[in-house]
């Protein structure tokens, strides 16, 4: 009953508006709040966390559909996935504008492997964002599904990116790692069940 009530209230304009709240919150924080002694770092990290949280929501849609019977959630997966890219773009852009040393950018990437890992994840995410439309689905056909399975690799790369830049308390990346592990573990289990059923067919 609760699931039906939730789905009855959910619609694309509402999901769109709610997904924009973190961005608007940061705008208000910058305008009226105090970002601390290193506001540039706060902004960059804030967008990174937003992108990661939306990525987890995207990965959680299939388990919620299967386990809670909320099949209509699939309608929102592409929109939420594009919000992952939106916040990832803001993360990368804010890093380049606020923190990057343009005179020594390549050396900085070499010295900090977590930047390289993050860049690979961003490139893959860009490919998924560009092809997240019906035209690409028709043109790519079966290859579209293969391409969009890279979302799992992206999740792993993002966690590695998170871990490698932490120099102190690892609690937060460990929590995110556990959540990603559960979500990816569920997908592997689901894949194994489907494969087992195919093998049992006469």
C-alpha cells in the first residue's frame, strides 16, 4: 500500500525538481552561508558527493523494482542518470576552475593517480549520457545494453577515486564502498539466477 502511494505521488517534474535541490542548496550556501577556510575544496567535494549519491540511486532502482515491486521506477532511471552526469560535470568543472594548476596540469595528473581514475570514470559517464536517448538505443541495438553496463565499472572507479584522495578518515568511503558492493552484488546474483534458469530450460 505504501509503495502504491509513493508511486502515485512520483512524476517526472517532481523528480526533476527534487534532483535539482542539492544544486540550489549549494547556491544558497554560497550566497548566505560560510563555506569554511577552503571554500573551493568544499564546492568541489560537494559536487562529487552529489554525483556519487545520484549514481547510487540509479543503481538502486533495479533492486527496488524487484524487491519492492516498484516497477514504475524505471521511468525515472534515465533522468536520474543524467543528473549523475550533471553533478559530475559540475564536479570536474569546479575542480578545473577552482583548484587545478593549469600550468602544471599534466604533472598534477601524473602525481595524483586518483585524478586519472576519476577522468576515466568521467569519460565513460559522458559516453553513457550521450547515448541515453531513444535514437541511440535504436542505432546501437544490442550494443547499447553492453555499453550501459559500464555503469558498474564507473561505480567501482568512482569508489577507487574516492579512496585514493582520502588522507585521513576512511569511514565515509568505506560506507559508500559497502553500499556499492551490496548493489553490485545483487546485480551479480540476479545475473546468476537468470543464467541458471536459462541453463535449466529444455
